[in-house]
């Protein structure tokens, strides 16, 4: 299956949601919608990116993001290379810039980067000549996650305009929370941040979310509940007294979910810590949880991004 090439996006790179307009984001989501249908058909592969090379450069572990980018690239006919940072020259002391210059000399067409430091992807993009896609940088942004979340919401409830989305948990360290808040505000949704005080950003309203420190009040009449993982790898101290107390106050349970709208559904970017941020039974409830739908949408969104950011 060979699809006609579409006009590329106005920017070379996708480094974050910040700076994009509603029309451009909807263009990605509309094409991703098409890819959902194609991926469910018997003919998934095309030759759209034949001759193109995608390099996945992940400095942090990843299952969903890296695998979905690999699958997306291969379904579009690209050559996909997963660089194992653990066994690369990075472990020998090579800097990010040196790595960027080395990869650039190989003339790839796309580099998908995940890095533990905020701003690292922006720095790398300034040193290479190909398209750079942010697969998550520190606590800064994770734009493709926000796009797949938006597609999941749109397919479940239609437009998110006027809807209320509660983002709950470790908002302070979450690049998913930041990118989702930016996108949802662009799309006209109302965003609530629900977190204990140590895990709430100092200026949550500047990120586009109304802060709630009481989960029960924050979940009142919301349309979507998005749970977040506690990111202990980004913490230099204990931000919560105990897992048991955290779940009691901020973990999603049936009684707390009952405060949301009757048709409210649950999202989670993964990986899930069952019994910490969400009750296991709710995570597996096919009537309320769209967590596996998010995984499916991830492949389609990343296919759309590779197509739209493809340069002749």
C-alpha cells in the first residue's frame, strides 16, 4: 500500500506541544485517525518512507514509546535503528553533542530522542540536519504522549472542548502532565491538577491547570481522569510518607471515581503501579479504562507524525 505524500508540517522538529496551534495539532490527529483504521485492516504496511532511516536514541528505558515508534516506522517502510545507549559510546564518556554529531554524519532522516535532562532534545536538534522528535525529556515535555492521549479522548467523547480533565498524581515531575495541559488548553478543555502539595508545581495555573489538593473535590464532575505514576527516579528525597498513605489519599479507587461523571473514563500513560496510583480492578475495567486504547493510539499517532514531518 503506497499513500500519496502530504505537505510537511511548518516546523522541522516536534520538540514539544508549546508553540503549536490548534489547526496543526488537529491535522496530526485527523491523519492518526486514518492510521487507526489502516492498522486494524489486513494491509498495515506501506512504502511511504522507503529509503528513509529512523534512529531511536533512548537514554532512558522505554517500552511503549520506543516500540511504537519502531512499529510506526516499519509499517511505513522505513529502516529503523534502536540505539542501545547502555552499550554505546555514551557509557565511555561521549557527550550528547558528540553523539549528535556522530549520528548526523550518518545522514538519518529522523531521530527520536528520550533523555533524562530537560532541554537535551532541543540541544541535540540544533546540532543535526534531520527531523528530531521528542520522546520525552526530563520533566519538560512528551508531545507524542499528549497527542495520543488527545486522540484517545477524541475517539471516546468527540471534541474535548468544554470537557474537564483531571490530571492526578506526580504533576511536579511529569512531562506527560505538562504536555497534556498545554494541548488540552489549546483544544479548549478545562484542566485540573490533583496532587499532594509536595508534588504540585509551584505555579500550576501558569501550566494551564487549576490546582486541587483534595482528590475527592478535584474529581467532582470531571469527564476524564488521567492518573500519573510517582516518578521516584526524578526525586532526590521522599515526597510522600508511604505508598499506603499515598493510595489512601491520591490513589484512584471506585469510591473516588464515583465522584466523577457517570461516564467518566480512566487514562494512564504507563507503566502502571497497581495499588499505588490506581486500584488494579479499575485499571482492568474495560468499561472505564482506556489504557490499552492509549497504547493502540500511540502507534497511529507516531505513524502520522513520521508522515507529516517527512521531508523530501
